C-alpha cells in the first residue's frame, strides 16, 4: 500500500522511524504542535492537507494516489470532527488526543486519568516541540510581555496565563524505549513538576498503536477507517468517533 500520514509534529521521531520499517510506502506531512488549542484552525489545516494530497495527483504532480490517509490525531478538541474522505479513505485512532497514542491505548489513558486526577503530561515529543511551563520559558514569556506592554500589563497577562496551573496536581512523564529518549528530558519534566508543586509520575510509553497504523494493521476497535463519501463525527461513547455518510 501507499500511505500518506498527516500528523502532529510531536510524533515526528516515531513516524520517521516506523515509516522506514513499514512494509508500505509512506509519505509524511507534519503540522505544528499546539493546534488542538485552536480546533477550528486544526480542522482547516487538515482539510487543506487532505485536499492537497488529492489535488497533487489530479494535477500530475504526484504519480500515485495513496490507498489511505492516516491522521496522526485523536479527537483533539473536536478538530477532526467533520473531516470528509474524498477519493481516499481516512484512518484515525480512536483516542481523545495524542497522549492516548503515546500511552498505547485510549483505555490506558483513561485508567491513568482516573488514577491521577489532574495530571499534566509530558514526553520527548512535547518537550521538543511545545511551549512548556518551565521556569526559564515562563520568565522569557514574561520579559516579552513586559517589552511589549509594560510591567503592569505583563503582571496581569502572566497571572491569566498561569491560572490553569492550579488545575493540575501531577506531572506525568511518558518514557520511551526509542533512541530519542534522553535523561535530560525526564529531568526537565521533574524540574517543571517541582517548580509548580506537582507530584511526579513516570509512566512507560507504548508506541504499538502508532506502529500498527503505519503497518496498515487497522483494528476497528483501535482506529476508524472513514471510507470515501463519509465524514468523521464524534460518537460520544467509548468509540470516540464514527463514519457518517455525507449524502445518506
């Protein structure tokens, strides 16, 4: 098969490694981290990338049409809801967001969520690509606010920015067996936890779901295959998402 993966940049290291090991021909498109914060923009960018894959073939730029487009996203604040499969099926994991994928299953994600209510997750992908609430990055952000808006406004803006911190009690660091795992990443996560007064939880990651996606092993309980003429909708149950006919 020929597969085109459109995914969040936090998966970049795993995707490059698993694409090289896959028996299938894989092309990758990586989008910026943090789009889940603006789900309308995430939806628009995914829609444009899906359309671009088909248009490149129509225009003769790409020589082959992929057999499927894999979306390296979960629901992600419903950013994937409403995406429609054109001529190419869409394949998407049945998870709330990337953390379920990094942990290997949505069920494991939910189990840990209930065990550690109020947990902020970090791993190598987030540390490499996301804004982190570390002491250094927060101080840098404050200086930028101060330069642009003055001290009083900077104080207020930082106070608003940090309101979410009180919602968390734990910092979960997801370790990996890949060569991209670094001891300094784990230490940075622990430093961040101590800085905010969060309890530290280390959890072993599981890349099996991501690997199976790129191997073309699409179990219906783990991922949705949205065929042409259908769109992705939230199912509001344990399946997370479903395929609905566009013109039933």
